[in-house]
């Protein structure tokens, strides 16, 4: 019992994996405890310093822009002219030109996306934007600015004297607006452009702009809001979870408005700055490599090789090799039991498969022979009676032709195998038509339209002849001419190439009751009470040879004609060793 447990794959792998993980956990825990806090502090201080520097830069940029707006608003007379002059006067257009020229010069000096002047009195909007700005974007912005100023919802009490964020068409912009009389002068910059110099630092952190309510006012932010207590520097390092990832919060309050610049640093990026621990990590790495190599060898020796032997044997068995065996010695107890069971199973499958195959083959052959024996006994009797009548009236010429055709008919019927070529079947059909013409002179005509490639297709004997015989049996009579049409075609499907036959005549067609029964082909073929043994016979033999799922029979009445049968079978080339005729 003790030996069996030691050789158990579960015990061996379990003990080995536990040992490996205990060593790895101990090593990684020691490394993480030493490195984590120092790296966290270093990264936080570095980012805090970066944000502070950029905060000062933004404060300076926004302060100079604000001074420009104030100086222009209170010292430039063009605004008053635009606000009060005749809109068609030369002085009005000259003032507009001066404003645009001043804004254009300001764009090259101040890091803004655009400047604007809007006069409520004359509903005049003047703006200058960066040359690479999209026209539609700033046209929408112009409409939004004018609409908000008219509704007095743009320059609210909270926004006066400050830079404030505004969301337009899904994007955030920072605005500074000054009211002078009935006009407004302002500047804007997108939050994306304002923060662009900070984006793409070595840690690839998220840089956000947040208002004093904790709402993120950046474009496509990873989070919508951030608790204000997370921005406090008095509570130590603060974290927030973004997309299931823990992020360190580094923030800096802006002077030009009630806004914060926030950097979210994923915790897993702390270890990117771990160069000082490389020697220790190299030792850990070498230990891990050695352990992994040992693990690979043991797993290969105890698991992979036995599984490969088993897998090879299974594929050999699937390929039809019933002699496949596996050596069961020298492996773990579980594999030894599996291998022994597999070897016994293969021996049993070999015996069982031979027995089942022989029994199935015998049953199929007996059933096909039984079906073949059911074929048209009445036709043979009618032909013999016809030969007797021709002998009585001394029509030996017709009797010779009839007996010759009848001998070929019987030879095909009794000597053909389970399958024949379409060419052989059509020769038999033509022979049958010749026999029928002797019985019914000038009453039956055969028309064929076959694709040459289909003449070597594999079909079952009497496939077409059975349906032609039904036409002769139920439609042909002296004094009435019946035409039988047979055609073939090739059809491409996902499952392969199929051959399609269409057989139709110019008779009266199927009656309604028979057509209803023929709609369920499978049930019709099993119905032993049916009078149409020939149809049932063909359906059963086709299912045995080609498989029920590969055969298709459709019965209908052709418009302005008689019965029509559409048949589809797999296209299988027939290799003839010896012609029947």
C-alpha cells in the first residue's frame, strides 16, 4: 500500500508543486517587502515634482493669457465700436479686422487653442483658432458658446474670474471669459492639449483634470469621479481602483481655478524602476530557472512520456490499426492501469468489430438481395405472355427482338451488383423502352439530356428504370402517346458534389392522396402496405448504399405535364472492370 501511494502521480506532483511554490513564495515575498515601499516613495515623489513643475508652467501660461484678455478688454476701443457701431459702416469692419489681427498674434504668443469676442448687441462672433483645428469642431464650439452666453449659463457666478471647464460635443475645454459692457472676450484650450506635455511619461500613467466636486473633466477618462479625500496629502499614500487595477493617486491643486491635476499610476508599474535590485533578482531568476528545469524533467518523465505513448496508440487505433498496444511497465501506477485497460479494450474492439462487421455485411447483403428479388415480377410475366402471343400470330421477327431485349433485361436485373454506372443504368432503361414499344407500338417516346461527366456516376441498379416503369404501367395505353424525359446535372454543395436527376412524363401525374403520402419519404419507405413497391424499393436501396442523409427524393406534378421525380445523390465516379453489355 505504501509503495502504491509513493508511485501515485497525484502524490508525486502534489508534493513537488507544493515545494516549488513554497520556495518561490518565500523568495518573492522577501524581495517585494524590501523593494515595494522604496519604489512607491520614489515614484510618488518623482511624479509629485513633475506635476508641481507643470502646475507652475500652466499657472504662468494661464496668467499671462488672462492678463492679455483683461488688457485688451479694458484698453482696446475696437470692442466698443463693434458693440455700438452701425454694422454696415467702414469703422465696424475695420474694428473686426483689428480684433482678428490681435487674436491671430496672440495665438503665436500664448499657448491657447483659440480666442473669441462675442457682442450680444449685434450678435457678432469673432474668433481665431489654431490653423490645424478642424472647421466642424470649432463651428460647433462657436454655436455652443453663443447659445450659452445668450442664455446666461456660460459665465455663471461660480465661473467669474476663473478658468472653468466646459464640455462641448463630448470633449472638455478650459475657458476664461471676461464681460465688458454687452460683449464677452475669452480664450479656450482643450483639456487634452493642456495636459499633452504630461502624457507619455516613462510610467505611462493616466493624467486627469478634476474639479473641486471630484468630477473628472478630461476626455475619455478611465474613471468618472474621484473622492476628494483621495486628493489629500495628509492621509499618506492614497489608492483607487480603475478597471480592476489598483492605482496610486498623485495630485496637485491649480492656482487659476478650482481644479486639480491628478496622476493615476498603476501599482504594477512600480517595479519598472527596480534596477537596483537586479543582482538579487538575477539570483532569484537563476533559482527559478533551475527549479523550472527540474520540474520540466520530472513532469516529462512521469507524465508527458506516458501520455505520448497513450496518445500515439490512440491515433494508431483511430487509423484502423487494431494491433496497437502500449507497454505498461516502468510508469506510474495510474498509467499502468490505464495502459492495461487500453490493451484489453483494443483486443475486445478487434473481436467485436470483426463480429459486428460480418453480421452487418451479411444482413445488408441479404436485405439487398431480398429487395432485388422484389423487382417487377409482373413485367416478366407480361413479356412472356407477349412472346407467346407473338408466336401464335407467327411474328417471329418481333418475338426475336423481344426475347433478345428480355434476356438483356434479365441479365442486368439478376447479374448487376449493388451499384452500377449511370451509363449502364441508361442502357437498361433504353432496353426497357424498346421492350415496352413492342407491347405498345407508337405509344411511348424517350427523351434524354445528360451531361457527359455524369455518365460515369455511381447509382443503384434500376434507380431510373423503376420510375420509367411506373409511367409505362399507369400511363401508357394503345392509341395514347406518352413522352418520358430524363436529364442530369451536377450540383456543388458545402458537403461536396452531387448529381441531380429529373424524370418527368406527359401523363396525368400523381393523384393527390399519393403525393401527400410521398411528402414523408422516410415513413413511405417503411410502409409495408404501399402498392408502389418499386418506389419503396428504390428508396431503401439508395439509403443502404449512400446513407439516408445523402439521398434526396422529391415527387411533384409538373405544370402542364405529368409526374415529376427529382433525385439527388452524391457524385461518386464508377470504375467499371467489365461492361455488362
